[in-house]
């Protein structure tokens, strides 16, 4: 992510100091950034003089005079806190300290900084030099000045900034979690990654969910699940493979990561990448899934296209209603902007919350009830109380939901 972020800043004429830990990574980073910038100037006709300079270093102390730092190290809380503590001693006291976490607690990261009010989440989307969204994550101690500066940065980068509250995954990735989980369960039950992706791409997504995960890197979600104790060393010994706290769990992505399949970056993930970025179905994965199903006694079945679409989309939408209820997003329109500009959601379908209204909220409710009855061990499928409330009030149009939401407490 750091590379794409550096390119976005440079394109806006902002000088950048890129910091890495080892020479090899620094060299690879420099090469990747330079080739992105070359393509950029060819495509947009940008003269080099209009690009902000980028210098590369292994020395964090070079950041001492910067106005703003964007941290983009691995998704690991202990590491992020270590970096924020170091930044506090190196940087100017008024420097804005941003974190590009995918979903870690901003307030806990801020606790390691000497001025937590100047810590703000700036969540970019992959590929960071292309995707238009910037989620600006506001922790309980983040100051209005820090939020306003991050929003101003979004503008300067020609991105769309959306302010969101602090919870695991914020808005976008929190809704992605039930969506990706349904996709794993569909594989367990008999579907193939390319079948799921085809349905989502025919719906209009720029990329199906398995291609998106391969693009982002499967290790991001893996690190997050390890942080949450769902897998890895924090998992209590004797935990059932396919259950966590009585809820259904799929270890499929963990197994892929453990075997080094991290997506595009390792040449294999849910797909095989023999030619850079070209995803081809992998026969290995097909036989791995067959073995997996027989190991756990799962009867494979033909999963229909409607079921794939409904389980993936309605679980994502259902989480959107919970987010509104908790005041993590300011409005349904904000959620829609996040999905259209950050996750390749088809623009002509208006975003997930608008789409839910178009489909008909009673239908979404009915389908969620049906799937929850069929899968009672997946609590995410239980319809949210906000959805029930909207249906009970006659499914008002999206712009009227705000009035109902304001009765709840907002984090923003
Ligand atoms: C606590 C968190 C819990 C999370 C649980 C859920 C886990 C889910 C996993 C998510 C992990 C976390 C990631 C995250 O935080 C948030 C994300 O970033 S999710 C990813 C969001 N991104 C998308 O959904 C991308 C959707 N796709 C698109 O919008 C388009 O397909 C794309 C823009 C990629 C390509 O557009 P297209 O017109 O087809 O291509 P072009 O050929 O014109 O290319 C434009 C530009 O993009 C570069 N590019 C294209 N494909 C790729 C690729 N596969 N990988 C990298 N880059 C790609 C291409 O090179 C061009 O760049 P230039 O430099 O301009 O040449
Ligand atoms: N991959 C994605 O699609 C997205 C990732 N993010 C977030 O961005 C962050 C980085 O993720 P990725 O780019 O996928 O990881 P990555 O593994 O590609 O890159 C992480 C980089 O951080 C460097 N690093 C590690 N420790 C460091 C230190 N002490 N000082 C300087 N550099 C250090 C590593 O050398 C590596 O180059 C994570 O927090 C992730 O959640 C956010 C949005 C999207």
C-alpha cells in the first residue's frame, strides 16, 4: 500500500520521504514506485516537474521536519504502536500522524503517541494510486483539526474522503467481513471461486471477491484474524476447526495463507497467476476443496447463482444497517459512496444501501430470515433491528433513513 500512497502524494505535487526497514525492500519499493510514476506521466502527460519528489530511506529520523506521516506497515497492532511511539519522538510535535490500517483500533494505536489527538486513520484502497476512496477514521480522541486536515488531504489527492467511526474494520471492511465469510462458506458447500466471482462480476462488481482478496493480499485478513484470536497462536488449543464460540467459521483462507498462497504477490491464492495479474482457475485448489469437504464430511452441492448473490450481498447490506444503528457511518449515502468509490460496486446500482431499497427492504428481510433459518450458526445472517424497523415503517426511501438513525447515538 505504501507504494501506491507515495505515488498518489507525488502526483498531487507533494514531496514524499518513503521509509522502509531493509535495503532489499527499499530497492523493490523504489523500482515499483518509479515504474508507476513513469506510466502516470505517460498516461496523464504530467511533466516530471509537476510531480512531488520522492526520496527513499531506511532512516526514520529523516521524518523530523514533515507535516504529515502516513504509516503503512504490516497489519500488526504491536508493530503499529511501536512505530507511533517512535514517530512521537522523531517528528515535530504538531505533525499529523496517520495510519493506513485496514481495521485496527485507531484509539489503541493513538495511545502509543504522545499527542493522540493528532492521530487519525487514513484508509486507502487497493490499488491505492487508482481507487478514489479515502476512509478517514476518527477515534474518540482524534481532534477536529486532524479530521479536517485528513479530509483536505483527500481533496488534494483527488480522492473522495468519507469520515467514519472507529470499530473493527470501520465501515468498508466491516461490511466485507460477512461478505467474504459467505464466499468461503459457499466454497465449503460446493461452489468454486470462479463461479462466485462470475456471479458478482455479472452483477457489475469490477472484480469478484476472490480476485479482490488476491489483489489485496490474503495476509491482510490473516493478520487481522490472528489479532482477533480467530487463528494462530492466540487460538485456544482444542478449538474446533470450523467453529468459533459456537459460530460457524471457515479456516479455508487461513490454510491457504499457511501454505504460502497470499494472492497475486506470491503468484497463487484463490487463483493461479502465471502471467502477472491474470487470474486463472487453479486445478490444485479444486482438488484441495474436494479433500477439505471429504475431511469434514461436507456433502458438496450445486449452489445456484441467486443463492450466491443473495447470501453475499444481503449479509454485507445487513452489516451496513448495524453500522448505521451504531453511528459508525453518518448516513446510508456515506456507505454507498464508500462501496462505489472503494470496492468497485457497480455505480448504476447506486451502492449497497440504495440497492437494498431498490430490491425492496421486505424482500431483503425475508431472504435474510430464510438464510438464517437454514444456517442458524451464522449470526451475521440474523436481520438487524434497523432493517426490521425500516420495514415496519413501510420502507421509506433512503434519504429519509437519517431521521430514524439520528435517534441513535452517533460516533461522529
Ligand atoms: C479488520 C479488517 C477485516 C477485513 C475482513 C475482510 C477481508 C477482506 C480482504 C480485504 C483486505 C483489506 C484491504 C483493505 O483494507 C481495503 C481494500 O483495499 S479492498 C480492495 C478494494 N479494491 C477493489 O475492490 C478493486 C476493484 N477493482 C477495480 O476497481 C478495477 O478492477 C481496477 C481499478 C483494479 C482495474 O481497473 P481496470 O479498468 O480493469 O484496469 P486498468 O488496466 O485500466 O488498470 C488501471 C490501473 O490499475 C492497476 N491494476 C489493474 N489491475 C490490478 C491488479 N490486479 N493489481 C494491482 N493493480 C492493478 C493497473 O496497473 C493500472 O495502473 P496504472 O499504474 O495506471 O497502469
Ligand atoms: N493490501 C491492501 O489492499 C490494503 C492494505 N492496507 C493496510 O496497509 C498496511 C500495509 O499492508 P500491505 O501494503 O498489504 O502490506 P505489505 O506487506 O505489502 O507492506 C508492508 C510494508 O511495511 C514495511 N515495514 C514493516 N515494518 C516496518 C517498519 N518498522 N518501518 C518501515 N516499514 C516497515 C514492510 O517492509 C513492507 O514493505 C496494513 O496495515 C494493511 O492493513 C490498507 C488498505 C488496503
